[in-house]
C-alpha cells in the first residue's frame, strides 16, 4: 500500500511519478524500497489519468460508527453485549439441533 500512497502523494504535490521520486518518498517514510515493486508501479501508472481514476473509483464504505456515547460507564454496557452474544449462540445451537433432527428423519 505504501507504494501506491507514495504515488498518490507525488501526484497531489504536483510532482512527476518516477521511480526515483517514489523511492525518495518511501525512504523518507522509513520504508525499505523494493526496486522491482517501484518499477511495476510506475509501469502500471504509465498513461493513466490519476485524477480521472480517483473520480471514477467506487466509494469505499466507511466503517460503522458507534452511536453517541451513552452516559453509562463502560462496564455497564458490557453485560448487555455478552447477553446478546449468548442469545446468538443459543439460536445457532438450536438451529443445529433442529437440522440434526431433520436429517435423522430422512434416514429413519
């Protein structure tokens, strides 16, 4: 990922995306640059309109954010979570038992 990030950083800074510039960015970030990966990246970006590619990229779904923090202390919220997990587990177990009973009926 850091290789792609370095190319995007160079692009956003208005610098030319070259092997040498990518290597400088990676080195400055403390990443050991792999020449083979740098060459592959520059070759794959050759002739690509990065602005257009970014514009047409599928939006990435943001991770679900937690609801507004409640006034409960963290320890008060945890037992409720455990109860929900336990209920889910019990539902799964019941489903497995029902499935086993159904299969038993097939074989008499």
